[in-house]
C-alpha cells in the first residue's frame, strides 16, 4: 500500500485504499503471471485516469519489491 505521496487530490491520490478501490486490482495476484505494468505498456494494470505516471511508479515499486523478495527466498 502507499505510505506517502504528493499527488493531486482527486487524481493520483486514488492509489490510497481509503480514497478509491484502484489498488484492489493487485489483491491476490500471482506475480509470476500478472504483469506489473499499465495496460498501455502491455501490462495487466488499469492506470488511474489522469495519473498514468503515478500508476507506472506504483507498478515499478511493486515489481522492485517483488524482485528483491525473490532474492531473499533463494
């Protein structure tokens, strides 16, 4: 989940669970098959309208965390 951001209220702040349901599309996904990129880039994530850059950043952060976790498990 998002801990901190400086997004425009009503736009990018929709990544916060208390503001919108956008982040629910990540719940329960298998990251070996779910593509953590916005659909514009061939991924499986529906970007936040008018906040595509923030959506990309969220996906990038999630992918980096998943990749680092994979290094620990080995």
